[in-house]
C-alpha cells in the first residue's frame, strides 16, 4: 500500500502540464472521458500511477461531489486537521455549486493549505476550477469544504509498534531528508529482534564509518546534507529499542 508521499511524488512531477484546446489532456484520455472539467480526473490519474486501490477502493469518478459523498459514506471524510495526501474539495464563493474544485494536499501552514491541482490557473487571475494546467496552489483553509482521506499505510505507527520507539525518536527519523523512506524500510523489514539498553550506536555506509555519535538533532542534518540518497536496502538500524538485520549496517543509538 502506498503512502501519501508516493501520491504527492507523482503529482509534483505533473506540475506545469497544460491542456490542449477544448479541455483535452492525458488525464481525461486515460480516464476515458476527455474534454471535460478534469481536476478530479487528474487526482484519479495520480492514484492510478501509485496505488489504484487507494482511490475509492479501486473505483473511479470525475466528480468532486461524488467523491465527497463516497468518502462520507465510507467514513473517510474529514473537515479539519488536513494532512498531506488528503484530496481537498473546495467551495469557492459566488458559484452555484458546493463542490467546485479539488486538489491533493501537500502541506498546511496556519490558515493556508498548499495543494497540487489540475485544471486550474497559475495564479489568482483566470479560472480556479477550469484553468489550463497542473499547478501548485496556496489557498485559504476557509475555501476547503472537506477532504477525502485515503487509507494510506501508516509506516510510522507500524515501526513504533514493532520497536517501542518514542515519539521524539520518530520525529528525528522523520526530520531526516529521506526519513519517510527510512521509516518505511525499517517498518517492513522481515527480520526483527529486541536489543538491550546498553547498545552502542554508530553509522556505517558500506564498510566506511560516517558517524559514531548518538543519533540526535545534530546528527540528522549531517545525513540530510549527503549528496545522494541512502541506499536503504542494505542497511541495518540498531539502537536502544530495536534491531533490524540485513547485509550491512546503519546503526543509531
């Protein structure tokens, strides 16, 4: 099962895609109904690339209203506490409809939400619900009617359940540039064993020592600044709470 970050990775790559005349674009073509308002078709298409089952349990719709009603009926409709990966439904003022437009939530900050949206305009001029392309848009939270929350895999919860890691340790892992990938890998490794409280921590990449200090907020930036993403498959994390075994070691205390 995919994570919100997987859906967003697909959506971000589409930023800048513009339609042809008559609302024609690849998302509608893939959906089988081209030449119409296509904001929801864009959302549907993004899920098709990452995990089809996450969108309406494998179903499909090109209607914001229909998705809202489906989410409400299945207990997946939220009206506050929006998270990355939520499918936001907007209600723009001065229109005849309650469900005007949609987008994939990327972040929330204060009274604003940032989303990746299809069939919108690159700015406040032009149509917001029938624009020409895919853009990253920042809008007031007051415009959000609610959101469909797909049943993403919660790898953080899985890892905590397996290891007993405290929230502050999980926050450190998540703060690392590739933290979501690291958490996913550790949560799904087959081999797992408890480890004692006196474990010594170090970090190795292949056979070369990178860092031999305690894993904390000073250690994280050093890993984040590496020029390439950690190849997570051959690594092992060992610290006070748990041990994941594989070919080579990545140890953190």
